[in-house]
C-alpha cells in the first residue's frame, strides 16, 4: 500500500516531468512570475525547458536560467571616474529610462563596455539571470509583451552626463573587434581626432583608438582590417558620444 508521503513524492515527480515537456510555441521569459512583468527573453517552440536549480516558482510557473552575456544598457550617470558601474545601478534592456529592467548591478558582477547610445552605455553583462515561464499555458511572445519595469526609479531626465576622466591609476581593459581606418569610413564631414577605430561584428564602432603609445614601437598598418584584441585605458570624447581606448597592447588573431 502506498503511504501518503509516497503519493506526494510521486505527484511532485509527475509535475516536474510535465514541466520538462517541449514548449508548443515560443514562450516569453518574464522577470517575475507574473504575465504583466517585463519579458526579458524567449524560449523557442520545441525547447525543453529546464528548471533553474535552487530557484522556486509559484504554481503554474517555472524558474529558468538565462546565461550571459546579455547585451544591455546602463545610464552614463551610473559610471564612476574609472568607468566602473556603481552597485545598485539599473541594467536595462534598451537605452531608455522606461525600458524593461534586466537586473541591478551587484558588487563583483562582470561587465564589458561595447558602445555608446546617446546618454547610455551598451555593455555585455555576464551574470546568469533567473526568469520565469508560464507552464500552465503559453503566453504571447511579440514585442508588445514587453512591459515597463517599475522596480527601479529612472535616472533624472535633466541630469548632465558625468565628467569622466581617465586617471593615471585607471585599470586597463581588453576589447576585441576589427581594427579599421576611420578616414575610410568618413567620405564627408569633419574628421575625428583618431585615425583608427575598433568595430564590432555588426560593423558598428565600439571605440576610437588612440594608438600614440604603441605606434612608436609597433606598426599599425599590418593590423588594419584584422580581428584584434586591444588592451588599454578606456575613456571618452568630451561630448560623451564616443568611447576612446588609449591602447597599451595590440594583438592580432
């Protein structure tokens, strides 16, 4: 005869198995176990969802992991003079104050700056995020499912961008991309102060390159149109519209 406890265990195992069934359609991953919370990702139809270990969810929901890196945005006012993100800063999915909130910055979180977007800095955020899918029935996946995240206050609208300088003690950082000549890309208009820039895989500029420190000992021409890794102090132009890497080392791939 089955005891009451064995019946409960059997029921839990059956429930867990049903959660692992392939999804019938693309399903939104929500920031909270609530269909009105922001959609922070999607699982494609046919995906076998796997429950996140050590994370609980209410009935009808499953907690799942979203491993990094995540392409997200941080307001420029949330950076200190060393271009580190302050703890507690809102990490948003789009470069605007009312965009869905993916996470808040914690001490020790790993990030990498990848670009600028008019008052916002684009970063790679490497932390694994816990999200929730509705397993009692799939929910719509269109972009309309994105709902403003109100758990963090937006930065002041009229706040001026921080004055960020690269102090002598700034920590060098590494970036990877395609090294190209800036002058080739600008057929009209004023030339920037930098002859070279680093582009991402999408062809968009990550940062201008100040190669004055390496040009004296290392020729730059062999690296043009090559995938490279540059290491150096990251700063920005005076108008905070472009990143600049003061290159200390340059390596080809």
